[in-house]
C-alpha cells in the first residue's frame, strides 16, 4: 500500500508539472548567456564576455520585440557601469522603443537624476537616489552598479568608494576592482597623500596580474 501511495503521489506531481507551460527556449538561452557575460566581464575576460553577450542578444532578438532586446542591452549597461564604463550605444539605439522604466534605469546609470521618477527604478536603487548612499544595497553587483551611478551623478562619498573597492575585492571581480582602485588613487593623489597613493598602486599592480 505504501508503494502504491507513493506512485499515486508521484503521478499527481508529474501531471501537475506537465500542465504547467515550460518557458520558451530563448528565455533560458538569453538568461544563461547574460549570466555568462556578467561573470566574464567582471573577471576581465573581454573576449568571452563579448561572445556571451552576442548569444544573449541573438536569443532576445529572436522574439522580434524591441523591449526585450533593450532589456538585454540594459543589463550590459548596468554591468559596465559597475566598472565605471558608461558607454551604452546598444541601448541608446533602442531607447525610443524601450519602456519608461527602462529609460529611467538608463538615466539613473548615466547620472541624469534631475526629474527622474524613482518609482520606475528597481526597488533597491530607489533609496540610492533619495539618500545618495549605498546603505541598504545588499547584493554585491547591485552595490557596484549603484556606486557607478553615484559617481556619474557626482554624489559619491569616500566611504562609498571604499565600499565599492571592498565589494569588488571580496568577489574577485578584477575589472571593477581596478576601476575603483583607480578612483581611490586619483583622489589620494589630488589630496597629496603619497603614502596612500603608493599603497593603492601596489594593490593595482597585484590585481592586474594574470
């Protein structure tokens, strides 16, 4: 009886699974490739990152929907902003066909906060605009994206620059780490803090090793 009960239960579960529509293949392909792009870019492997993003864009474009392709481009914009690279031509070419929320996020990344409707932003970034701080942004990548947006908007503090360095370092993300160490070095040099400049230069040299 126990065996029959287990078989019956399994059939019920399987029948339930069968009735649930599977996500389309393009969706899984796009997500997998965007995840791969993110990992490769942050680690500093540009060639692999470009190849992964090309696959993600092809999968997204197979839908024939501008907003879906724009979303893929926007993911790339955010990841690049985490490493202080604000060039975003792929999204710019689709901006007119994108959604208001997508355009708001692009403006946020680019530091164009004047008149920005924060309610259109992802939840974890709304408080960043209101407070001008990374406080409360727990996810490491989101924290670096927010730091990049704060720097572009001219509102970042030395403490948050340090937080960005620490976040990139703890994750082993070479590209944003080098970018944020560069910001620290520039500020230390401007302040005439030669000891800090030397310490930061040594960290840059170490992180840049392949």
